[in-house]
């Protein structure tokens, strides 16, 4: 699994940890090991520009996902075809605020948001209550399993 992590945010982050989480999530969802994913951490101004450009919404957001090959999760013994999942863009400045409100660390918030972004790249959504329930349960299970194993 090729996971490229770039940090242009000005925050000090353990890039290897985010790559490991993404690999874990993709392996757990039976995504082909030759697939590619990019994770980018940006500052508030960059995220604001992306949020306006792509979502037509003002201000920064926490995470944006830009799917490429529209891959979907595989099943046990039946991986997805190889491809490029796309890009996840995260804003640590927004995550700092959300982490304080949630009562956990910024790193935990960014790991949650990374998992959230991976699921969006694989077609999960939370627009409808049933979709939200499924996506958030999977997000929680993946993140807790990853954290328990480190």
C-alpha cells in the first residue's frame, strides 16, 4: 500500500503514524495492496481556499476527501482492483479546536479525521441517518482496533 503523507501545516506531526493508520484501515477493508493514497496536512488559509473552491462553503473545515478511481471496499478473499484512492486533506488548526471540545488530544482528532477521510474515499457517506450509523460505527471500530494494536 503506497501512502504518501505531506505536512505543510506548520504543526509537528508523526507522519509515519498517519500512514500506518491509513494502511491498517485499507488492509482491514480489503483494498488491493498496490493501491495509492495521499494525505496532506495544510494550514487554515489553504483549507479555507479548498473548502470554498470544492464545497462552495465559507471558512476552513477539518477534512476533505478527493476520490480518484472510486474504489470500494473488498471482502475477505476478494480485494478491490489496484488503483488510486485519492487525496485526504486535513487541517490541524481546526482539529485543535475540535479536540478541545471533544476532550481528547489533537493527534487523536487527526487520527479520527484520517479514518473518516479514508472511508469517504471508499464511498462511505453520512448524509442519511442509516449511512451515518454505518460509517461512524466502522470508523470507530477501525480507529480503536488500530490504537489498541500500537
